[in-house]
């Protein structure tokens, strides 16, 4: 169950992105007041004030339960002292100054704009039960089936033509919503259409879903425009309990879970659809500040963990076949080079895979291992030397191949030293195309590649490690061909971009209190559902958030 309302307000700058973020509050730009946000005394929360056009009343909606995935009921006593902040245009002031307000009462403020025109507003809080009533996941485990949900038509397709035995379902609903009839307790017959009613916590708002046997039509190519859906955004510290700063540097997407690797800590794993913490992985002897330095996952959910060499001795890669498995040493290589800040795998180590790790020196060298038929071909990697980047890279770089079995396939390089994103010819190992150079203040350091519905995509990130400014962003690019692989991401002239996250809302400086991402680390990962209808994009900014988005290819 999910759909927590996360609100992030920049107090000093106006956020920008390649698409406009959803307006949670109607703008009152003529008065200079853009938004009002309230948090609890401990800094948690982040509740928007809703300004009704033509009214002088600002109502801050506070959820009945907080966090919304809990049963912690909010009381009037709790909202009687809330920290309230405002996003104002330049040279606009509020009197009296906002600090702590009793939101059980009306609080009158006076806004003075740039030409000294004054206007009064009344701020108050309102505890509201949720109106969310979505059925977000539907499975029939005993039949090995996952329903394909078309939210536009409120239909759930069971992809089969055969006869189905009555079965219990597993469902994911909006937080505190209910479903009737309850398919988790009653084995229903799905050979005929079944209607399920999801009722929100407010007891009034409802959605009716129809479950039926059919094969939904796919688009002929790629993701459906507008299908991007935020599944979750979890703060590493406040929501998931990661207490240390700057040491969470890698994510591994296994299908069911997302693992977050924090150096010298056991990795935690969260639900890949809701972001809720599920458990921890006991790393045992490989837990250490330089030992479990980074992690990733292959297409079959095998987890790879590597150390940082030569700081921790020879370069080692351990594998775990599941979140409950014990780490097994897979690769050990004494290459006498700096390596281990990033590790990528294309394919599956249970079948065919290409594993890569940039060698961290002022050159353009990559260590490459291959797995054929589930067997590592050699402990000693091939050293690939590429050309075409003026400065190469040092500590911030990531490489991913486009094939799991062809070492001559093209690959993609995100690197800081050249401040660009490169498409490399896998036969010549020369850069064939690259995007425009970006500001040296922005650090690209993670990339992933996937094929989905006859299209090919890469995702990459940007990070700002300074105490000033912010550049935290993630892109999804169509790389089915290199025709439109050109231009500048910052100025939005790269036509291959199909999606961009809202900038500067998920990084370390977007949490309270803000935490600088001192090591300029983060990660990205792409996955495709087993039925091929959904693609998932996950990303993490160190000290900030881990975020999950869903895309689909359903012809709606």
C-alpha cells in the first residue's frame, strides 16, 4: 500500500525541469506568495497549504495518519505547534514572521508585496482522511499470475485464455483503503469478470475495478507517453533509518526488492513497489567501510557487492543469489589499480553477462569480465582502453554495455572529468557520439541500460557536491538509434530525452536539515516486469531519497 503525498519546497530557488511539476497549490504570484508548508517540530512532514483562488484562507491539509503507511493517528494537540514556512517572491515579506503556529486556530498574516501593497490571509490546519482509493497491484500467487492494471479504464487484465481455478489474491491498495469483496480472504472465480470496489479511508471516495481474462494491447514501440508514475520517494534517514551520512552509494534492483548499500553497515532492502523497508541483509565478514563499498544486481536478481581496491587489498566481488543468501566470493583480482567505486552488470550471471568497472585513473580504461553459461570465463579481466574523452575520468564514472553476450556491442559512459555522457562504439572503443559538455559543478556518475517494448533506454544522473547550489537530477533517454543523441541536457536540446525527474527535490540538500552530498554519489537502475508491460526506474541520491517510478507500454 502506498501513495504517500511527499511535498518538497525550495525556500530560496524556483525549481526547474524539462517538464512542469504538478502544481499542488494554485499560484498566487500576483501577491508574491507561492506556497505554504508545515512540518512537525521534529522536522518531519511537509504538508502543503491549499490556497483557494479569490479567497483569503489557506488550509493546510494534514493526513489523518502520519506517516500515512502507519496507524499513528494525528491529534489536534500535535498540530497545535507546527513549523510553518513560506515560498515567497523576491522582496515580498510576511508579518508577523512565520515560525511556529497553532493550526487548530486561524492565524492571520499580512503579506506585503514589492510595491508595498498589503493583503491578509488566514492560515489554519485541517486533519483529513485520505481520498486515495487506487488498486495498485493485483497478484494470484497460486496461479503464478500478475494482473495488468489499466488505470484509465479501471480494468485488471489476467493474461491467459485457459480455465482458472478459484484463487486468493494479493493486492496493494492506497494506504488505509479497503476492498470489497476482499479477494485476499475469499478465493474468487476469475473465469468471468469480477468487480472489486476500493473505498478510500474517508468512506466516500471509491473506484470500481473489473478483473477479466484478456491480453492487453501493447504499443508497437516504447513507453506510453504520460505513463510515468511516482511509486514512492523515501528519505534514507527519516523513512528508512539509515543513520550515517555520505556512505550510502549504491542500489541493487532485484525485481521484488531494492537494496541500499551503506558502507560498513548491513544492506537494507525495501519493497520495489512501495519503498517500505522489508529487512536487512547480514553481510557478515564482508561488512566494512571499504569492503561492502558498492552493490548492483543482474537481470535475474543476483546481487553483486564489491570492495574498493587497492585500499581494501585485492579487488573482490561477492555474489548473493537472494536477500537471504550468504555472500560468496565470485571475483578476486590483484590488478594493482584503483577500482571499485562503480560496478555494472549487463545480463545475468546465471546465464550470460558482461561485468564492467571503470579503472579510477586519469585515463579511459575499463576492466571487463564475461560470464558464459553461468560460468565466469576468467578471474582476470580484459582491460579495455577507450578513446574520445579529452580528460578521461578519475573517481566519478560508470559504464554499461548494451548487450549481455557481445563484447563488441556499444556501451555508455557517464563521467565527471569530461563532464559529458558518451556513446561508445564497442568495436573500436572510440566515442561515436556524446552530449554537450556540462558545467563542472555537475557530476554525472551513474548509468544503466535496458530494452523495453522494442525500444532501448539509458538512464543517468547528475549530482552537485558543493554546499551551494544543486543539480540533482535523473534522465531517461531513448537510445534505440543515435539519430537524436546530441544536444545539451541542461538546456533541454537533447531530443532523445523522454523523461526527467524534478530537479533538486530528491538530493541531500532537499531534506531537513540539508546534508551536502560530500562524495557526490548516487545510483540509478532500470528493470522490466516479467510480463513485459511495465518498466521501472529507480534512483538514489546519497543523503537524500531513494525513488521509484513506473512506466508502461499499454495501448490505452
